[in-house]
C-alpha cells in the first residue's frame, strides 16, 4: 500500500472528498467526516475507523495499534503498509466509509446525492 493506491481506492467511493490536515496527512471524507487518513510522509501509515469486532481483531496483529487520540472511537493506525493484503485494505476502507456514512444525517446524504 502507498498513498497513491490508497487514494485510488478511496476515490472510487461515492461523494468522497479529500483534504490535507496536520501538514502531512491526506484525509478522505464523506459529508465532511473523515473515514480514512493516510500519511504523506516517507514512512506511510494509515488510520481508519473500524467496528468494535474488527478493532479487537486488527489490534492483535503486528503493526496495527489503536490510533492515538482516536482509539476510543474505534480507529486503528496501520503503521506497516504490508500489515494487510490488498483485499483487506479494500475491505476495511469500504467498511470505514460505510460506518461513517451510516452516521450522517439523512439531509446530508440527500445533499450528497446518496
């Protein structure tokens, strides 16, 4: 995984926008809510929102930890791009998108055309 591949996966999802935050993090959003954050620095890392069950499963793996400042909201930090297979990356990015999308008000979803 790298930032370009992460970007190509996230941009396939409906109504996704991008924003750079904290000087070196590319954030992917739906309805102004982040669902994925990738590091633009030389050492690629990525944070995503996960379900309670996936939080437990993923944090048992090497190179995946509870995300600093966001763990209580069930975000994980993946510090090694090879910690997940490409299929797993796609799966968890899509799940993260769905988790955030499901919390958006109906009005916002309608404005986004979803």
